[in-house]
């Protein structure tokens, strides 16, 4: 299928990060607390500065373009850059979805606990509670007002949010999980530690580029976490020939940019488990329902997304069988590692099966509506 529908160019990727930056800056500017207001604002400013630095450091390797630099624009320059890239096209609505879901103040690194184990850094833990933390309603209002309806109808962000929250709630209820859009990056940080040490090299390469301009150790980890939390997935390779260097809108769960087989879709999607797959699938379902169907009436492309999603489910199930065969003849540590991969992949595929039902329902309802017009 054509991946360009989910793809961003270099300019469009810069726009995404700039919009996330200004949304976070707005949260800082509007923070008003009865206790320790200035202290909380300074901590938020520290997080934003560290996130911006990590995003900038990793930009070249994320794109896999040597020497590439990320441009940070003024708000007026950002609007001009958006206008130059034809914001009435699909890419901009996908960026709005990503920017809406983006929730700042997640861990940007790791630290050791008393036992010497790596855990997500607690540097910004005071920003994770309901009083001091990011408020998604304020963020949604900021994005909606930033463009004043120039590129989309007023209330569009609220429409995306309503759809996303509804899908997430339905998946949570069926799969017996308790996660929100705010927890995605914390889940990623914790799971990468639990499954593959301080950071899984395979996941880093598959999702966010190959070497991050020579970064290693803590610097590599920080850059990778900053990019994972921002939603875009590196594509590189053949995608760059057509100008596509990043994938958004839940395209990762379709396998774009993560290869195929045990080392690809299972390695990058399955390894992160059920919770992350729910969040990625929820984003994909919103992209199909609200953008490809309700906005564009593109039933042909939506069908191709559905077919690709179903194929990935089948591929993961085949990989689970292969992993089980390997586990049957393995011993000790290797057997335990294979069993862990099987459990993660099984959780992912279970989530995808439920999301598939929802996706099929969306498409059927839309086609029935078209037939009645």
C-alpha cells in the first residue's frame, strides 16, 4: 500500500516538533498554581529545554540524513512554513492528531535505584500529578486557536479528541487495561527497561534511526526517548526517495519503518506489548475514521489500511508459532527470553484483533451512510 498518506517530509516533520514545542510552552505560560507556582514553571521549562536539546541532537540520525539540522521557528514563521506546505492536505491533519496526543513531561532518561537497576528518571516526577501536570484540555484549545480555523473548521481538534478518547476507552474496557493518552511515553520508558535493559537497540534502530549522530549511553537513551514520545517513526531507505522520512498517525502498527518478521513487526511492535499497541492502534483508528473517511471519503485507501492491518495480525501470529518452536528446544535464559517475547507478542496481537473489529465497524457504517445519500 502507499505509505505516503502516513508520511511526512523533512519540512513537515519540523512543523510537528515546533507545534509540540509551542503547545508545551503555552502550558508553561498558563500555569497558575496557588502553591509553588514559579517552582513548577521552572521545572516545566527545564523539561522543555532538555526535550528540545535532545530532539535537536538526534534530528540528523532520525532522518538518516547526514548534517541535517532541525529549525526552530517563531510562531509567525511556523504559520508561514505550514502555508508553504499546503496544509489542506492529509499530512497536516495527521500532524494535528499527533500534536493533540503529545503529552509533555515524561521521563527523558533513566537513573539507578538502590539495587542498581535502571528505572525511568524521577527528575520530572512532580509534573506527573493532576495538579502540576499537563492539562490536555488547555493543549487542545491552544492548537485549535493557534490557527483560528484557517486550515480546518473550528472544533476540529475537539472532534479528534472525542473520537480518540472513545476508542481508547472501548479498547481499555475490552482488554481490561487502564491507560490514557497521557501514559504512552511512560509506558514506553518502563517497557524498554523491563524487556531489554536501559534501552533496546533494536527498538531504537527500528523506530528512531541508527546512531543519533554518534550519541551513545545516556545521551542516546535521552534522544531516543524524546523522539518516541513525539509520535513520529523514522522510515528512511526507500521512503526517502519519494520525500517521505517519517510516519505518523499510527502507521507504526502497520509495520511502516519497522521491517517485517520476528526482527521487525514483532521486534518493534510486539516487544512493546499490549498497552503500547492499544495506543498506537487507537491513533490509527482515528486516522482512518476521522481523516481518511469523514474528511476525505477515501474508502479505497481505508480498505488498504484494513487489509494491511489484518495481514500484520496474521504475520505476528505466525511469528508467535516460530517463537514457540524455538522455545520448545531452548533452555535456561534463552528459553525465558523467548517466553517473554511470546507473551508480549500475544498481548499485542490480542489488542490488534479487538481494534480490527472496531476498524471494520467504522468502515461498514461509513459505506452504509454513503449508500443512503
